[in-house]
C-alpha cells in the first residue's frame, strides 16, 4: 500500500485489536517472554500494513503468517452490529460477566435458535502470528456473522481482546497453515505476471505447503530439504542457493 492509499475501517479495527491491552496475570509467563499486546505497543495501522505477509520463524524452522494481513484480506468490520452489541453489553447488570456469557445471551436474544459455532486456532495446526478465538452464526438472511477475539497475551489460556463483529465468507479461515516458498526475485505465484517481476522464462524454484504436505513446482508431493538461516538472515534455496522467501497463500474469496 502506498502513502496515497487510504486505510479501511477494518484495517484500523484490526490494528486496534492487536495493540489492545489485554491485561496481565500472575500465572501468565508474559513477564519472561513478553505479551503479544506489549510487543505491538506503538504500532500504527500503517506499521502493520508495511509488515510482510509471511516471514521466517526462528532459524527457518517454520513460517509465520501475519494475522493482520491474513484477516484484512478475509473479513470486513460491521460497525452496525458492533454498535448493537456494545449497547447490549452496556445494558447488562454484571460488568464482570465473561464475554462468552455475554455473546451467548446476545445471540439468543438477537438470533434465537441460531446455531453458533466457535473455535480457537490454538487447538488446530496454524501458522498465524497470533491465535484467534472465533464465533460464527447466520443472520436472518443467511449471511455469516463472525465475531473475533485475538489472543494478545503470552499464555494461550488467557489474554484475549474484546469481541469485534465482522462479515466474512465461510472459508475465511482457509489457508491459515499454508504458505509458499519461492527464490528471491520471484513474485508470489498469484502475481508473477505483474510488471516488474521476472518473465515466464525465468528459472526459479518454489514449493507450496498445503494440508500438511509440501508440494513441488510441478504439483507433486515432495519432501522438503532441511532449511537453515545463515548469519546474514538469509535462507538459501536448497536447489540453487539463491535467497528463499516465504509468501502467504493466495486468497480470492475476500471482501
């Protein structure tokens, strides 16, 4: 995104969630390792936008997908639903009532009989930089309502943001454990024909990680050679030695 482009309300809400103070607890190991919200302090929407969508983890042992970029491509903030929920919350008598109970009561009153499905990415394989608690329900028109709480603490058992309401397609979480690996200088597969990137005859090497398996450029399952990061912070391509970079999976069902 260039400086002339504007941010959407969704961008700002996600940035606010990632910097929200989710508190401290004496059983939380954050004092030793740092909590997610503490690490994100001072970052703006522009800062999150400037971050890479995917990056190498420690010594290239794994790939990390930016939860900000992952979500901004898949969800759209619903200010009207959020305002209704906030008003509903303020009318509750117990200000210390858990968010789980408030959400359950909200859906029972606003969408009686609706089937609310919830989950937590921590309980599933994923490459996201921060975990997400989510709730899904259908409105009266059959469109999906998505409520998100991002994990801002250190210990996975606590430290979640306040609930925010979004709209999303049913497959919004698809690809949370997938990524692409390409030699440096090669565009991500979905944009390799854009101006400024190598033409189709350029020799490069790439792999995909999808569904728990590595897939080579020809689409065949393969064993990925062991990767490591050198002293310059570069991960050499196992085939040619050129810098190898991770990319986020392409998502074409966004908002």
